C-alpha cells in the first residue's frame, strides 16, 4: 500500500477529481516503476517506496494513489508465487490456515482504513517498522542465545495482526513478516521471503477488493503498475537465491530502519 500521505477515507467529496488522466508516457513509466516495485517488494518487502511516489509523479491525487497502489501490489504476490510456488507444496493445512488468517487480517485492515478516524494508527507505524527491522538485524544473536521462539500461537497471531496492518497501511509490512518468520520459525530467509509474498499478496487482494468497491481506484494506472509488478515479482525469487542470506537480512533491516525514519517524519 501507499505511504502516510493521503490515506483513503470513506469517500471523496463529490465533484473533486481524484487525479488527472494518465498519459501514454505515464503508462510506460508506471510499467517500469512497477517492475522495480515487484523486484524490490519481493527482495526487501518495501515495494511502496517505489510505487507510491511513481503514482504521485504520474499525476494521481494522494487518495487515489494510495488505493490504486494496493490494487496493483496484488500482482507482486501473484508473480512471485507463480515463480516459486513449488516451495509451498507440501505445507498443506498449515498454509491454508495461514492464508485464511491473512485474508481475515487484510479485510479487517481495509475496513479499519475506511471507517477509522484520521491518524488513528499513524503514530505507531514507524515504531512497528523499526522494531521489526531491529529484530531482523539481531536475529542471529537471538537464535544463538534464545533459540527459536516456538510458542505455537505466535505465528498465527502475528500473521493476523501483520495482515491487518498490511490491509490498513502496508508500508514495511513485508519487513514485519520477514522478521516474524525468521525469529519464530526455522524458515530460511529464502522460504520466509516466499511466505511473506504469498501471505501479503492475499492480504492485499482482500483489501483491494474492498477498495475497488468503495475507493477511488485509477484503473489505468493500476493496470500499468500491476503489469510491471507482475514481472518484477516473477524475477524476485531468482534474485534472492543469489544474494547471500546474511547480506540480504542486513540490507532489509537497514532499509527498514530508513523507512521507519521516513515515516516518522
């Protein structure tokens, strides 16, 4: 989803345009931005750093950019899962339960965004992203001294709450997913990245359905950004495979701290 600026409300005032028309050049640039959005989104979980400013640069109003971004980000999960879905085979009932929790969380987050007062959760967002980033950076130390945090309720509750956050706001949700999976399960950063994209894609999909019905989605921009994001998400798994896990973990953690600082401002 988009960043703090211009969260979508229940409805825009009648007669106020959401954005200007997207030109052919804008469309092409959004496809390119979408590709890097998908790639960065799979590798780091911070897709909106690219996609949201690109939508604003294309002339969309902040409200329209926010909800359009959510719709387009569904394509990242589709592309990534299509090119790495075999890694999810054999997980059976557990994956189904996690997917249901992600869907419920995405729905609750979208509903909260449409009905909650302005600024209801924005104060805590930078802290959530910062905590997740720090947890990711210190993960080897935690594993060495405390082992895997194996309480059976942690991951399901974490998936639900992170999906609520993803449906409501979304920036940095991938970092939170990665941090939780790395601390609370035995997943490698490779498999955690796949699970993150799959679950976040489901949360985004459910939220996107709500925004398509009640929000000012700019469908031309969503198509352009989504097409690029689909290709970028497809290319994400091979890229992650060749990056050393330690380097990737540190890069995501530092990037997440930078995002937290940006959001706090």
